[in-house]
């Protein structure tokens, strides 16, 4: 899949924002949604789900990826990821664990869209966000 059109990007960001409304975040009150666009053209969403122990919290990006694998199989390839939160003035980049999880299923040209500082929409590649990624040699 080539670069996303402005309409595709807007739709993916809107899906991520809608997913944030379903977040379970009673401890941080930081509601995050993610939408992943697969190379097949399908979009799958997820939201963060917190846990009182904090460590067992699941990020929105991981929720979306797990949902896609559970529904479509481990052969999925992610063309793009959009992340949104319910406060558009707050930056919301994927954490390191999510970056590595995205990498596991990313197509070569995967793009990541997220709210940057002061809510300015930003995009990056995985190479930019995770320059020292872990690769398991089989």
C-alpha cells in the first residue's frame, strides 16, 4: 500500500478518536484510541484498558493489533497506525513497547500518525520512532 491520501488519513484519525471514547482509564483518566489500517484495506481499532496494578494495562495500539490478529490471523500487515486521545492539546506518541509491537506486524512502508506537541498532527515512520529496534533472528 502506498502513502495514504488526505481522506484516508482523516478517516483513520477519526476512527482512532472514536475508539478513545471506549477506553477504560479510571486511574489516569488518559483515554487513548488507535486505528490500524491493514494492507488489505481493513481498519481495526482498539483503546487503552487500564488495570489497578498499572503493569497489566494494555495500550490502545496493542489492543488494536491483538484484535486484528485474533480476528484475521497472524499474517496481518499494518500499512498505517493512527493514535488519538480525548485531549487534542496533549501529545500522544506510541510507547516503546507499542513501537516494537507495531514493528512485528508492520508493512515496510508503515506510517504512524499521532498528536504531537500542542495537538499538532504529526506522522513518522517506524525507523524514525524506533531506530534501534529488536529483531529476532530465526
